[in-house]
């Protein structure tokens, strides 16, 4: 097992002991339970067996691109992915095939649009890629626990600032271990998490942060204190009410950074670090 994998598993073991977001206050939610999140890292058989781009960590630990969203969404959906994977395997499908089949499905508008922006922005830089490029990305979230209920939006069982601040250490430990060349943060809170951990000033609005830290090349953030940089680019969430051309222009900055370190001829091969590692972990 690689050192990166060992370190990632240590982070998730540490996360399993966290209780900071289990309950926000004494106000009862619509589901009849206290507001709060579900720490699914308590269930090792679950959290390492949820086939989704957002939870495919062990196969992507050497990625040079990291994408950070806000939170996983409902716990019940994680259970559904887990159950579907088990069902396919029980029906006789090869474990690796079953895993990759589910991971690569176009499961959400967020994933579909994000994939489109990555591909279109690459084309503007003369780089020809397809959906397979998403296997090259380590995808995670600023908040590691899952929501109660069935909604991906709203704040009934979620407090963005409270939960993000509780989890900032866990997110940034993942960034340190994977050590990507570029980190794309989707929306305000993932960017806030990175900046809070590194004591970087944050503007009140995402638009201001994008204007200052992404569009002004002199201000692009590098959070690595080693010779190997880690650049952080705040972008809009893929489903935000922002023109597609503007979204794509922000992802183009990522490719421009990558091309400073790799030629067009070698870039895609350098990015292809996906390796199915679940067998060596006995998963």
C-alpha cells in the first residue's frame, strides 16, 4: 500500500471519531430528529464501498487535479449506491467492473456540467480529451459528513459555515496528502475552508474571490511551502446561474497552469494516475 493511501485512511479514521456536526441545536427538524449531520466514516464497510466520483478516493490518490465541493448530500443516497454495488457483485459482475460502471455514470447535473466545463476549457487550450479525464481528478468535499433527510439543498439539516469550519482541518489534510498541482473549489464554502486553514483573506462574495484570486494571475494562491506548488482556484458551482462561457473561462485557467509544467504532448499521460487499488485494501 502506498504512503498516500495509508495517510488518507488515517485521515478517514480520524474523521470517524469526530462528533462536532452531529447536532447543531435543540431545534427539531422535519424528520423528527435534531438538526445535524451523519458521520458515515463510522461505517468502514460503507464509506469505502460507495461507488461515486465523490467517494472514489483510494483509486485517485496520485491525482494532480483536486475538485472540492461543499458536502456529500443525503446519507440515504450513499446507502443506495452502496446497495446497488453490492447487488451487482452478488449477481456475478466482476467487482472492478461493477465499481467503475457506477462511478462513471452521469449521476448528477453537477457532475455533467463540471465534466463539460473541464472538456470545453481544455479544447480552448488545444487539448483533446473526453469524459475519461474525470478519472484523473480526486474529488472530495469541504464537509465530510452526510446530510439527514433527502435534500441536497437547504439548511434544515445543514449549517454551511458551522460545518465547514469544523471540517477545515480534515479537508486540508487530504490536500496535503494528495498534493495535487491544482485545487478547484466549487462555490464559496470550499474556498473559504482552504483559506481559513491557511490564514488567507476571504472576500464576502464568491464573485469577489474569483475576481481577485482566479482572474488576476498575480494573485493565484499557492498553498504549498515546498518546491511542488499547490495552486487553488475558486470557481462558481457548476449549477450556479452563471453563463457557461464564464464558467469555462475559469477552468481554462487550470489548464494554463498545468501547461506551465507539462507540454501538451505529455500532459494527458501525466494526468492519468487512476489505479484500481481496492483489491490491495481487501475491499
